């Protein structure tokens, strides 16, 4: 590089950095809080302590400086509240004239009123929170000694609340060129621990109840004193009381007296349950009559008694037998707040009622309560239309396209709270060709699905107890049809499904048992070019051709997801999913004669998959996230799998250094072919490997999947986040690639596709990269750049690749939502 150009670049970046540091935006007498740190913290939670600070420096990006502050200042320079208020007044005047004119003509003004309210809300938001750049960026961190002093007091309060009762904090400030370097110097001092726990209630029944659950207490002898633990224990005792008949009990009756142990720093904590002012002790209530009113605003027309519950109905009749399975509490039981809330959740989950209110009358019989349910029906018929742009993470989709969805819902079809739903769809989508990583085709799809869902388990045996013991049970029967039209082929699919769904009480565990999933696939047209492509793929071990043969695919599966508050920013959390599927098991009962007579291919297989994710928050704006994903699919009759049941690796939700579905299998790689389709050989007669960009033109199905992903996520400014990630994994087959039967035929794929314990770990592909996330709360738009670090297609000893040396090392990914 010429010295003149180098000097120019240095000057350019110097000006850019200085222009973005924020100093030039300061008013006279102002200083910029440039750096801030906390030192001396040994036992306290440093991240939690830093969250008490109300004034922090602006986040600086290398070469760009505090980008958030620059964006904010850009917006503030053009922000004028007087102009906004003037525009608002003019808009109100204009809209009022339009509304008055329509009223004079006797026309509806509801649409104008709605538009007016929406626009005025935007004006209010702009006046309250600033314009878009101001809402996106962050204000300049102007040093404020009062804000720093307030932060110090908040930090001391936090330390005191966590047992550091003698803590002290000093503030050190250094200034250079209007930039302040500020430091909080923390002296934690000795920490106080709980030495003794006592309970005072004045009621032996209360004392026995609380002592019986002592193991669940948040307060333990020997633990550090914590105000948060005190608050958690208060909430625990309140919930305990409310779940054991104490209807009127609140946490206002609970006090905690804390004393220093004589001549020591340790503490004595006494839990005190105060008595109500108008009674000698807290009253326990028992459920008496239960009345379910489903008439809404209609006049009641009928009352039915079922299982000690009175059902009052109006114009709409709802089967008491079905509603009964959603009621968790019963007559004669003690009042239980958790059961009341879960009953309300179950009833609302049916998607049948606009609201479910539960009222309790404790004035009629001492110590007993009358329970009244009040509900009102949703509209019987609901029509929903959706028009939009299809942007999907599906590994075959590369380009968005328009779609239209139509949904018609009919509630309470047979009086048993069933929902009959008809869905229809049509869409056009740009998809990557199965034999190219770049080119694309237009894909027209349309179809429909008719489903009937029941808010209970439908079984051939009495199942009331099963329904009562399961939260939010549902049975769904569906029948669907889809049609795909591409230039290469036309494909039809008829699908039938019978499934059962349920949850646990917390909603953190969801289960689906698909008793029968049946697909009848037919391809009425395939072009000659496409047939030739399928034959070439088949020759190298790719079974895509099977997806276009007339076939009958049936399976039974079980899917479970366990979500322990995944992505919680306060504490580590996890997500776990396991999936088991048995294909063709129904054929063991029915036989395959009918299928053979109709030339239908059938499949028998077992499939198993585990997906585990772990989220570690480092602070509210930073996190480490890990995922492990493994699966096995075995066609146990020695044949092939349905193409959709194979595993694939590569793409925006997998290994992002490879294009979608193109990684693997194992260490196998394609051989280079000449224009005549024959193998290219080197001077010694050896087959020449093809590891160019075009070598990834085929999808690579596998029967064994192993993937591990790690990602560091952090906020840049506002809705803009960044991430660094490492992805590793591959797919394999049970059987290696077979040589062609005819020796004159070309060999398209090398060996190494099969899974072997003595070498699979040598065939792990590794990619790394960085990405941006645009988190708009309702939508996360993701842009990732993946780079191949280890490529198993190369020989042993050459698989670790030097960065930026191969032409196909970098892959660009666009996705919606997080990768995991």
C-alpha cells in the first residue's frame, strides 16, 4: 500500500473515532463518563451489584466508538417537541373535519376513529420517548456526581440486603480531556449468616402446617442473610396458606424480625404470623356448592347436576361431562388457590370462552364457600385470513415468497366443546435446487387441512380419571391434502393424523403422542431432466428419488419438550426435547398385500432424537448458549428411509459454515467428473476429488446425526445484538457408499459415509463465525457469517483449514429467530 493511502486511512479512522467518542456533543462544563469499574468484590455477586448503577458509560465498538450515543445524538439534533405538537394539532383538526363530514352524511366513522387513535398514540410515543434514532440509541453518558452518589447508595443497600452489613464503598474519579474514569472501590467487610430460626403464630394448626414444609423453606441455618430469600419465604408461606384453605390470608400478615446475635455478626431470624384484627385466628374454608354459569348475558334456560356441580346454561349448551374433566377442585375439599388458577387456565385453554371468572361467597355458611363460575362464549364461527411474505429457516428455502392462509373455525360443533377447523393455504416460494447451492426455482404450493379437536382424551375405554389426572388434555383428528407444482415435478400428498396432547401443571412440559400419522404420496409428473438427476443422485447413495415414488408412509411417534424457563436472563435455564418414532408398525397388523397390489412403496423404521440446550446469562445483556443435538434413524427391514425422515446437517439452524443440508455424510466427498460424466484421473490414474464450491451441489441425507453448538451473545445497542459462534457435527450412514455394479460407470462418491467408532470423531466438521441479531421483540432477524475451520472431506492431516484460504470456506446465513 502506498504511504499516501496509508496516511489517508489512518487520518480517516482517527477522525471517525474522535467524531464518535461523544466528547464533541458535550455542552460547556459537561464531562463524559468514559470508563467505569468495580473493584474489591470477593463474595458478592458482581453482576447483580453492577445492575444497581444508574449511570454507566456508553458501549464502544472498535473503530466506531459509542455507536449508540452517536445514533441518539443524531436523532436528538432533529428532535423538536414544538414541531411535533404543532403537527399533532394539525392532524387532530384535519381528522375531526373528516369525522364531522361523515357524521353529517350518516356514514360510519369507526375506521377514521381507529386511525386517529393509532396516529395519536404514535405522536404520544414520540413526545414521551423521542424519535426512532433516540429510541434505538442510548443517551450520551454525561458524568453526574449525584447519579454516581445515588448508585453508591443503591450498591450499599444491595450489599446490606445480602448480608454485608458493614460494607463500605469509596468512589475514585480521574479526569482527562473531559473524559472521566470512575471507580467504585468496595470493602465488603464480614458477612452475616443466619444462626437461628424461630416461628411464632399463636395457632398450633398454622405452626404445624408451616413446620411440616420446613424442608422447602428458603431460609436455612448457616446460609448468608439475604433480603431476596426473606421475600421468597414470605411468598412461599402465603402460597402455602392459600393452598390449605386460608382464603383470606395475605403476605401482609407475615413479618420477619431480625436480630444480631449478642457480640457477633450472625443473625437470629424470627418468622411471625400475625392474627387478623377481627378474629382470634385465621379461618379455614371448605368448598361447598359449585355452580358453573355458561350463559353469559343470556337468560338461563337449563340447570343440570353432574358430579356435585350445578351447570347453568343459556342459548349455548356445553356438555357437563366434558367440563367436569377440566375442574380440578371439588365439593368438600379445602380451598386451594393453585387449583383455582389451574382450573381457570384449563377452561381458557379450550378456546371456547371469552373469559372465565371464579367468585367465592363466604358469607352464607361459616367456614364454607359457594363457588360461582361465570363464563361467556366466544363467537361460534371465526374466520381468519393471513397474507404475507414467507421467510423461513427451512433448509430448502432460500428466498421469500408471498403466501395466503385462510382459517375457518366452528366451535362447540356437537355440544361437547369440540372445535372443527378448516385451513387452506396457497404460496409461492423460491427454493434452492436439490442439485445446486446457488440457483433456485419457483415453487407453487396449495392445499388444505380439516381437523376436529376434543378437549379430552378420546379412548375406547372409560377415561374420566385419566382426563382428571392430566392437565389440558386434547385429542385431534385431521385430514389434509397438499399439492406442489414445480417445473421439474408435480407432487401430491394426502395426510391423516390422530394425536393426543397434554401438559404438566406449570406448562413447562409438553407431550404429544401421535398414534397414527399416515401419508399417501403420489407424483403424477416428473420431467426427464429431473428423472436423470434423481438417477445420478441414487448412483451416489442419495435416496431423494424415493420421495417421488408412489408410497405409503405411516408412523407412530412420541414427542416431549421440557422447558425450564429457557432464555431466562436471571439464572441458568435449559430446554430438552426427545422424539421417538416407529414407522410402518401398523403394517405388522394389516400386512402389505394391498400396498403391493397398488405398487406403493412402504417403509419400516425406528427414529430417535435428543435436543438439549443450556442458557447461561452472564449479565442482562450477555449470555453463553450451548446445544447438543443427536439422532438415529434405522430402516430395520434393511431398506431405505422415507426421504423426509433422514437427518441433514448444515444451514442457519445447524452448522452455519455449510450451506443447507450439504454437510456429510462422514468424510465422503464427490469425485470430479468431466463434461461426458466420466471420472477425471490424475497422471497416476487416481480419481480426482472435487472439493470446489460446486461439490456441495447435492443434499446429503444421513441416518446418524451428531451436532454441538456454542454461541456467545451480547447487546451492542438497543435492538442490535451480536454473536460469536462455533458449530461442530456431521451426519453418517449405517452402510458405506457402494461401488457401481458396472465397472464402466463413473464413481461419484468416495467411501467414508458410514459411521465407525474408531474414526467418527475424526470426521467432525467445525465451523465458526460471527453474526448480527435485530431483536424487535416480536421478531428476531438474524444474519450470520460462518467459516469452515475443519472440513472432513479433506484427507487426514489436512482437515484443519487455514482461515480464508479456500474459495468456499465462508457461508452467509439469513434466519428468523435464534438458531437455538
